[in-house]
C-alpha cells in the first residue's frame, strides 16, 4: 500500500467516525432546565442542534425560590435547591422520552444554599450556604430521593460553591467573604468530609472567590472572583488535593467603569475554550486554553442577556445558553469551534429571574 492510499484510508476512517458521532448526537434528545427564582418554577425546553433553537416543553412549579440545580450521574433525577423558607432540596425524575419532570421527593437543607452538587456515586449531595457560611452533606436514597442532613460544617463567611474532584477523594468549597478555598478529604462510603492538609488556600485579597471548575484532565482548577471579576488558574495536585496559583487575568471588558459583579464560568467539553459571565456589563468573556499549560488567552467579550448569572454549555460544545436575571429570558449562542467566538444570541422568554441552567442528553 503506497503512502497516498494509506493517507486516503485514514481520512476516510476519520470521516466515517465523525459521521457516526454526529448521527449519534442527532439521535440523542437534549433537554434544557432553567431555574426561575421569582416565579418559583423550572422551565423545561428541548435543544434542536440542527437549527440551534430552544423549544418550550413544560413549566414545573416548585413552591419556593428555586436556584442552584444539579443532575444525577445517571441522568435520571434533577435536584433543585429552594432558597426560601423552609429551605429544602426537591428531587424531580426526568422522563427520558419527553424530558418532562415529575416530583420524586423533598428533604430539608441546613440553610439557604447558593450551590449544590453530587459526589461521583450520586449517593451524597453537597451544599454551600452563602448567608450561613457553612457546607453540608445530605444522603441520597436508592430511589434518588434526598434524605436528611448528615453533616454540617461551619466555614469562612459566604460559602458559595462546593464540588468534588473526579477521583471523588477531595472536595473544594469557596468562601467569598474570607477569600479562601477550603479543601476536604471525602469518605464516599460514609459520606463524611474531613479537613485536608493544608485545609485552606488563600485567594487574592478582596476578590471574593465564587465559582470554580476543574479541567477534564484534573490538572488545573479555574476560579472566578465575584467582587473584582478576576479569573485565576490554579495547578491542581490530584494526589495531595492542593492548589497552586499559576495565572490571574480579568473577565471585565475594556473600558469597564462600573462595579464588578462576575458570576459563572464553564469550559467546553474538549477543554479548548473557557467562558465567564459578568453581570454589570451583561457580557460573556471568552478565553483560549493552552493544552499544555492550562493558561488562558483572552478572545474578547460578547453581549448577552441582562445580568447573566448562570449559563451552561451543551455536550457537543456547539452551544452556550445563558440566563438573564433581569431580562427574564435565556439566550442561546452558537460557538465557533475553530475560533471559540460566540454568535449573536437567539432569545427565549422563560420565568422570572432565571439564574441556573442544566443541560441533559438522553438517547
């Protein structure tokens, strides 16, 4: 076989694999869930990737100020935290055929929780309280219904986000008021947190660390500050569960003169691009991620919905959906895979004060 024939066959194989992947993606249904705090409901929509559009499917009343949400690892259950009294987490089963939600159960939360997440097994629910400066662990039953609070830990003021790493051995939590990230060892058998060594990483002063994400390779943690709109790259030691600051930049657009109020950040599934939302300017900032170092290169800013508190990126990495707290709409932006640039938004009306988005693919 000559070189040109071999090259042709390789290209043909790659093209065939790409076609199969696209066909599988087209066959999968994609559902978008939006928490609407002030109308106390969750909007359910379908994402049509062929047309790049969102279509309403269902509106689900939840009887409280609904904000952070998380989907179970098996994609069968959506959990939503209610930040009005009585503080609780509600679980809703996801119909794989229609994407519609039906209530499964409810359990008390220790406080008004700014963030919730599940461990890798789906047996434990973590929560972080901004007003209470605390983190907690709830058990999850075999049926997916949440149980009682089994551990409650006081942290620095204004706890804001809590997540486990991919190994499920370590948990990090931010303290916006103390400029800290706390690190915890996690016992997944017992559902218990214990302080790591060292237990605290101090972040830049008066920044207000808010949300964070790991890269897929678990080599870096990206952290956004609410109060100064800073964006930081930390090296992650997956063996010891420790952080080391490597880069700091900003999510603010050029010429910004207001009070910074950054909110959320997410990586594309392939890890090539990172996006962050800033509420005062109502913009999304884009960054190219260096594959070898994890460091960020700014790509520019795109206007989006007014006061974009939360957003999400679909599993194909082709669409970003942002929520406008003050516009009562969500916007879908196409992502250019070659440049990371965001397309002009297509707007869809939802409930009042949309603030959190989850995207689920189901066959």
